[in-house]
C-alpha cells in the first residue's frame, strides 16, 4: 500500500499534468514522483498524470511523462 506522502505526490503530479504546468511536472519527477501512479483527482475514479495531460491536450507534458 502506498504511503500518504506518495499519494500526495501522485495527486500533485496529476494536478500539474492536468494544468499544463511543465515546470512543476519536471520538478515532481525529479523528486521521485511516479509518472504511472494513479490518483483520485476528481472524485470520480483514478486518473494517471499521462491520462490527465492527454485528455486536456497538453502535448509537452505528455512528451515529458513518456520519457
């Protein structure tokens, strides 16, 4: 089971990806955030950072997450 710290980091990464915050995405990844971790960001189920970025059309963030 993931710790609350990693859960928080996953939520932060999803929020940054959803908001097209490339600098924040980069910083979180450098701090060890898991780009594959899903978080219940909307209260409607889990979403990954990649899914959030792709759904919102943020191609630069998508490319960063795929590296």
